[in-house]
């Protein structure tokens, strides 16, 4: 017996035509079920369901009066349907916003999938860069603000192993706009210095030999600093 992952279920549901609520005729929305069942024991046969969130739906509008008159509960119903059968059921909600936090925005899903593909592509390029010792492409990925953060963080790590002294000023003067990327870039700078036995002059910030006593650029004494 084959079991679908949660991601596979969502992919399948998004590709299907959404059902129409039988009470109001509006298209139902994809809804991610909460981690626990409702108090009435309603269970889930899928990690995603279809729910009608039309506030003018007769089931929802009439539900407030019905539940108050019969059960003294300030609540109502939303029409819900499993993607695995043809039955429409009623799901209790206790406020106009009840359940809406789990509505799946298909644009968000598409953006998330695009980010996943972009990250996968970036890591593939970096793997090739490592094999070919391609520091230029590594630095390009690191400086490219359109790249996923995970790709740029990995590029910063690799820059410490591959990049030369010419990359130092570029990394020091660049505003990464992400603390984690910035931290990895700073570590890469220190690693490049260690590989080349260099450091920055504390007075003029120019690159000098680690054991230098006098900065060749500004003439200041740097021994012990």
C-alpha cells in the first residue's frame, strides 16, 4: 500500500478543481487541518480539506442563531469537504476568523516551491564550484541578493576556503542585510587572512602581513596590535 507524504497530498489537491459549496455556490478553499481534532471528535482523513469561508453562506449565517437557540453556544458552522470523498459536512467555528489561519494561499505555496527549486539549483552550482575551485562564481552567488539565504550562507562558508585576498574588501564593504549571512561572511574574511598569513591594519584597514611591525601603507607601528 502506497502512502502519500503531506507535500504530495497538497500537490495533488492544488492540481484538482476546487469543489463548490452546496449551500452558497462559492468555491471552497484549501484548508490545513489543525494538529488536534475538534472537541466533538471530528477526525481527519487528509492533512488538507476543503472549507467554505464565505461569510454570506447560509450554513454559516444561520448557524449562529441555530447553535445559540439549541445549545446556548456562540458558534456557527462552515461547510467542509474531504478531498477523498463526495460528502459535505459541517465544521464548528467559534468566531468569524475561526479556522482562517490554516487557509492555504496557493500563491504562497507557489513561491515556496520556487524558493525550494532556486535553493536546489544554487547548491548544485556551489557543488560544482567546489570541484572546480571556482571562487568567482562563489563570490557572485554570495553577493547576489536575489539568491536564497541558504545558498548565500553556504557561498560565504566556501569563500573562506576558496577566495583570495582580492575578495576581502568586497566582503568588508558589502551590506548583506541578513545577520546570519553577515556573520558567515565575517568568518570567511578571517579564514582568508589565516590562509594567507595576513591581517588588516588597525589604523588604515589595508592588508598587511600578520607579523608586520610597521604598516607599509600608512607607516604606523602595528606590532602587538
